[in-house]
C-alpha cells in the first residue's frame, strides 16, 4: 500500500493496519519446501565485501 502522500504518522499507520487486515492471508510454506527457499539469493562475492 502506497501511503507516501499522507504526512500524519498516526493516520498512515492506521491505514496500513487496515490494509493488512483486509489483505488475504499469505499461504504457508509446504512442509516439503526448505525454509528460506523464497529468499533472495546472494551471489558469491569477494571476501570482506558486505552482502547487503
């Protein structure tokens, strides 16, 4: 939900919470899928580089 145009912090928070409640529940990960399977994969980097 894009709430950039709302300047009042409390109002923006209220709208975001309402949107989260209205949104359909996210599907659970099936037991045969490994944990973190949908994580963004980080390519191999040189030693000493920060990954994110």
